[in-house]
C-alpha cells in the first residue's frame, strides 16, 4: 500500500478540500487529496505549494475530465427562467453558462511539470497518452469509476476508485445519465472479479468497522469524504458543517438541481422543488445556480444551497482530521 494507513480523504471540490486538510490526513499516515475542480490552474498550483509547506508526505490532486454532455440550450434557458423568482428574492440574477472543460488541458500540463505523488480523475478516463505521461513521472494514476464497464475502460490506470451509490457529492460516472447507481459493496464485488488493479472503496463509509469491511472485500484502501467535512481543517462553509448535524435534515437524495449532474446531498427545499425540472446539463446548470447558492449561503439559509453529503452523514463528527484518521483505522 502507498500509505501507512489505508485511509484516503476524498477530493471534495468547491471548498471542503484544503491544503490544511490534505496535509493533516497525510501527516496522520493516510492519503490526503486536493481538488482542482472549479479552480484555475494557478490556484491549483498554489494549493500544491501550500500543502508541500505543511507536509513532506505524499498527497494527491484530483482533476475533472471535460464535460461531454450534449446540451440543449433551450432546456438550460427554461431552467434559468424557472429560477428567476428565486434569484430575485435573493437579490441576484441567475448565472450564465461559461467554459465547459474546467481548464483540463492547462491543469494536466501544469501537473506534469511538477506533479504530486498521486493524480486522480473524475467524470471520465484520460487518454492513454496522459496516463502514460504521468506514469513516466512515477505518479500513481487513479480513475474514479461507478460501474464494471467504466472499470474496463480505465484498465491502464494504476488504481480504481470505486464510488458506490451511497457517496456524497457528484457521481463520478463517465456519462451524465440516469442509470441506477450500484451500491459500493456490489460494485466492489463485481469489479474485483474482473481486474487485479488496486481498488479504493468509496461511498457511505463512516467508521473503522466500515473500513475493515471493505478491506475484507478486496479494497486496498477506503476513501471518505463526508466524514471529513466537519473537521476544523475542512474548507466547507459553516452552513454546510452545521447542516450535517442539524436534526431538520434527515435524508439525502441524488439531484441535478444544483449543477446539472447527479450529486447526493441533504434533502432541502431547493433540492425538493427543483430536482424534477433540472436538465442533464453540466456544468451549465452549475453556472446558472452559482449566484443563488452563494447568496443563500451569505444569508445563512441552508435551504437554498447544495449540502453535499453521503448516506452516513449522521455519523460525522467535528474531530480534527488526524484524530479522525486514527479513529477510522481498523484495529
């Protein structure tokens, strides 16, 4: 195994992942991850530099693959119109769709120039040339998969991160469809039967018992995201951290309401009202809702923001990241 402890902190784009969190997890013997998603290449590089100042241990960077969604502009416009009254109430205007590639090429080029020890990819599998370029730099390449077919497509990767249906945040699937997502243990069993690649289990894990179980099923490590959101080193908003412990929020659901791509979050008003109308249009919908989400957060309203959370959210704590890594480690 690449780390002392088979615990990985999920790369949570949009705020939760920080140099402080990644460094704390790595320093504790696990593997911390940064998130390049939604950031400029310059901000991504700054995060790497900041993390290196905090730890000499290995850590990783996650990159979003460019969106391949075939967008219907009329559907996006209709959804934008639907949100206009909500935006007016918040004192903002719905956003306008912009670049759809998340500066992928520039980020890959920057990472190849001075890479961290691990690079992972979400929303698809990079080309064999990109994978080989990182491997030639002795970088461990990880691809997030949600099905057996995706695992087959990522056979050149050094390891696969298996994301079960229980996971919080965006589905890491290669396509933006409504296929029934597989629970982690089913996915782990199915992929283990067809590959000898190291497998990382992710989705709904919250305790050392959970970690021991997936290791027993053939995973080399457990990746947890929601478990780390309430850590003091996490960059998640105060409203997000508080919601995970708020008894008003009792369940999670998959939704496209906030970004146009399926993601699991706490069921709140925005999710309930707008999920049936959100098109499969990522990241266009992300841009449209961004001003609304920022305004709701600024006004302290958890009912109007994306509260990404896995199914085990009710078991989260406010523990420092190092303490959490130790608590998650099977005895």
